[in-house]
C-alpha cells in the first residue's frame, strides 16, 4: 500500500491543571528531515524524540512542536532554585559594577538567565515525559492515518494510469501485426535501393535488410514495458519504501516508450507511444508525493 509524504496530526494529553499539546506535519522531501520546536525541559530529550519519529516515518520533511500549558497558560516544567537565583543576581550586580553601569537590575534582566535557576524536579519530569511521549505517539498516529488515506487515493489514480499504459502497449502489438504489410512494402522499397548499391555483395545486402527490419520492430520494447508494468504493480503491493523504487521503474518505462517512438513507422504507433509518455509523466508527478 502506498503512503503519502504529506500529512498533519494533532494530539493533546491532559492531567490535572497540566496539558500537553503536540502538532506534527510532513511535506515532500527526498530524505527524512526533522525539525523540532520543544520547551526547554525537553532539550536534552531531542535525540530520543528524533528516534521516535524515525521509527515511524521513513521519508519527508517533518515539523513537530510540543507545547506545555498550566491552567491554560503557556508554561515550563520545573521549580525555582532559590540559591541559584541569589547567585545569578549576585553575578548580574558584579557585571553591572565591572561595566560601570548605574541602571537598576530588573526582573526582565534576571529572567534572561532562567536556565540557571529554573530546574525540573526528577519525579515531576518523569511524569511529564510520559505524557509528552503519549501525545507525540498520538499525533504521529493521526498524521499517519491521514497519510495512508491520501496514499490510498494516489494508489487508485496511479493504478488506473498503469492499466491505461498496459492497454496501450497491447494496442501497439496489435497495430504492429496489422500493419505488417506496410512494413514489408517499406522494406521492399529500401531493398531495391540497396540492391543497386550492393549488387555484387549479397552478404552486405542481407545485413542491411536485417538492420532495417530490426529498426522498425518494437516487439522487444513492448515485452520490456509489460515486464516493467508487472514490477511496478508488485512494488506497490509489497514494498515498504515504494517511492524511490517506483520512480526508477518509471524511468525505465519512459526509456522504452522513447525507443518505440523512434522506431514507429505508422502514426498509430507514434500516437500510442506519446500517450504512454503522457501517462508516465502524470504518474511521475504523483510518485513525488509517495514515501
């Protein structure tokens, strides 16, 4: 099953006067890129949070933010270390003295150094981390559900286009057989020209005719296209990371379509080859959104 790289999820967990809200969204990207917006008490947990995301999402540009509220007011988890506050205030006074400043030290000055005196309690921190983890898991679940739903819709559209390509290949094979007389007539005309040039070199004449015949034959291209189509369908059904593989298969399909167009001796085959290329390009645009 295909999974889209774009999605959005939101989750909140509440306990008493504390609420934790997590938002996560993902966009297209060739690789997995993660950007986090975390409250200070989670800074040293950034690695664990990134690993949690990596275990659930393989590819895309992911943005995750965690918000903490107490009584519906943005807050940080922790308690004030009074000794550290006094030390910080003393440090600010010394700085003012050394700098020759006369301004009074304000609360806004002190709060700039809150990391020195705002400390998380171990018991409180452990409880809050558990709530954060749950909120993150719930948000990822919500986003992945959206990504799966979108991926299912993309899959339907892609399979319809693949079916159209397959039917077009079959029509090329029928056209090729139906127009065999036209091909032979072209060969005969070319052969008359060659016979004049190679009247004393029969082997060269046979070689030139063989090359000419192969130039118009698209049988091998049709066979390879059918093989690529089967591989494409198998990849959709069984691959965990379908996006990159499908894109590579499309490149091979496009190569065969180009060869068919270059060999076409009838406008029906030429038009069919163009139709295949158009469908391949539309599928390629869809594949860019697949994980």
